[in-house]
C-alpha cells in the first residue's frame, strides 16, 4: 500500500553540540561531543555523573522551564525568518517522555503548548495542536498524527517536535535504579542528555520552500521484551514496525542506503538493532552504515527520533549522505516501536521509484 508522503520543509535542533540544526548536525558529522561532569553524583561510587547539557541553559533551571526553553529554541530555529507568519493556522504536535517516567515531561502535556506560545509570543492552531506522551517512538507517532491532519486538508503544514531532558535528579535516579545510567561501575548504560528537534511537514512543498527530505513510510508496533523487564528479546516489535514502514513506502530493506537509530549505549539496544537487521535484510550487503546521534548528544529520549530526521535532512541538503534513502528506528522504554522511511528530495529527471 502506497503511503501519503510528506515533505520536510524546515528543520530545527537544539542540543549540547549546537543550538541550530546546521551547527548540531555539522558537529555530529565531525564526531564531536560535549560530555561533561554534572553537579550530580551517583549513589554507588559517589562520583560525578557524566551528562550532555545544553550550555546556554542555566544549570539550576527547573525541569519544566528547561523543556519549554528547549522546545521554543528548536521551533524558532525551524521557523527562522517566518517565526511570526501565519502560525495560528499551523498545528504544533509535540512528543514528550513516557507517562510514569520520573522527571519526564508527561505531566506537562496539558500546558506545554500554551507555555511555549507564551515563550515565543505567538499562537499555533488552537484546535489541532497537541502533545503526545510516549518517549522516542512518540516523535514518529507525532509525524503520523500530522500526516492525518494534512491528508484531510485541515492544515497546509504542521510543526512536529520532540523534547526531553534527563538532567534532573529524578530522571537520573530513575536511570540508576534501573541499571541504565553509565557510571564508573556500570559501562552498560547511557549518558543522559537533553535536546529538542522540530520539523515542518507539508504534503507537497510549495514555493518558495524547497523540500529537504520526504517521509515515505511510517510503521508502528509494540515490543513485549523491554529494557526494563526480563522477557527474551527477539526484536519482534522493531521488525514489525520496520516491515510496515517499508511496505508503505513500496520498498525493501535492501533498497536502504543508511540506518539511523536512537541506540544510546546499552547492550540491549544494540542487540535489538542487530536482530532487526538480520530479519529485515534478506540479501547480502557489503555495508549498511548506522548513524547514532547519541554518540554526540547522549540519551535524549523523546527528542531522539526526530533528531534522526533532522540529521538526514541536513545530510542531504549538504551532500554528504551515503545515498538517497534511509531507515530511522525508534524504541521507547515502554515498549512502543516506530520506524520511518525517509528519502532525499527527488532530483530533476530522477526516476519515480
């Protein structure tokens, strides 16, 4: 079944390695990172925890204010000079952390849009703007929600965002209690970070906007074996989501030139990605590169999936991607899985498939 395709016409990204999509993705391309000792100590060795903070935010800024500021900066980056033009007709769809994650953003779901509107001093679509709680996979779920709005012509464009921060005591304690925090005593953990990513999507880019990337397929599923339980991992959810996204796009895994994933350092996530690849790819390939944003910015939760899309849009725009098609993988702690097939904007005279 052919999918309704969406063009990405603007991108924004705020992270520890850059305060714009262009600077952050250039830093990732160069293999740079900004990991540093935080003001927090772990509860075992009493050593400083390594994290990846956004440098312009005050260290003592509260959890909710951090999320609002991160989101506002990413939206402003995506809108650029159009920051005040017609936003009232543009829905804002935002992904935040899973419900129940201590220190996450799910509790802000009811007020986040209004708070970022006040921060930016502008309004978004009053009836269609919404917040989705679900972690990394929620970023692609937000893309699906935007696609439904665009398909029925309720809006000409949508802003789809993801925002998260693990740099607060409750989130860090939750990571450590579940054995997920990277410390001197635990190499199999993540480096906590924070970020916000934003993409503007339209069914068809209209002048003067040029498409930066095209979302060709989306797939969703649920994985019973999460990083928080003892179920045997077979990557059933990621495989099912990947197959659904590829089927929507009318493509096969062997058509992909690149993979991106929200893997952020844990053996569980690397194993899931490896299992998914062996079941999705049925022909021999010399290589299928894997890009990991977390190598530069750490674990950024609900922002991780859309960070991948921003990174691909920048890579195609600047001509350093290894090919025209990529598969982006997202895995939430709660078990939700999401996969997106994205491609480079078609070049003049390029064949349709």
